[in-house]
């Protein structure tokens, strides 16, 4: 029978959680980021890619897809079927594992932003389903217009398209 280990969970949360408001939000792609690049997905297609990205991440950087539950970033955004979906890959109360951005909410977009072309739908989804919601979390009140940073996003990612949807 499974027994929940409250002492281990409390210790993990003490070490890994945000102790205060996150310092900001960082957005990067899965191909060009300098911390954990994975070349599995260049163009985000209609198939579900997170499993491949997770397996490749663990193959390159350690751990196991079978035992490691979370990715180093909070959200993975990908195109599945006919829509973009934000998939939460790490609890928000846990620090990011992005070096230098541990106290940031981190968002990874599937693919290579130098080559992949993103429709308006992607920017709208990221703003409305992820970014704008942080303004309403008591104690956080993150402002996307001033607290979002972009890391190594290529010429095909249109920051101005995203910023049109900030509230």
C-alpha cells in the first residue's frame, strides 16, 4: 500500500518552492535555448511531442522519464491536432531548474523559432491562458508587459504579436 511521505514532501517544498513572488517570466524554445536544447522537434507538427522531448531531455541531461516526474520548466507549449496547448510540466510553486532563472516562471515553446512559423493563435493562447493569469494570483501580480524576458527566440517568433494580448 502506498504511504504518502509528508516529511519528504515538506523538505522538497522548502528547498524547491518559490519563497516569494517569482522574479519574472522567461520564454524560450526547445531548440535554441542554451540550457537544455533538444533537437528532436524543429517544426512543431500536429502530433504530441512532449514525450519525445522529455525522453531526449533525460537521455542528454540525466534522469529517467520513468522516474522523473517534472521537466525543468513550468510550461511546454505545443501544437497538437489543430490547436496550441500549454502543458504544465512543473508545479508553479516549485522553482524552475533553468540556471540563473530558478525564481522565474519558465515557458518552453516546442520547435525552432528561427524556422517554425507561429500563427496568431499561439500568441493569443500564451498571453491569455498563461501570462495574463499571473496578474491575478494574490501576492504575485506579475505584469507581463514589464516582467517577461525572452531567451534566444528566433526571427519567426513575433514578440509584438504576443504583447498585443497582455492585460
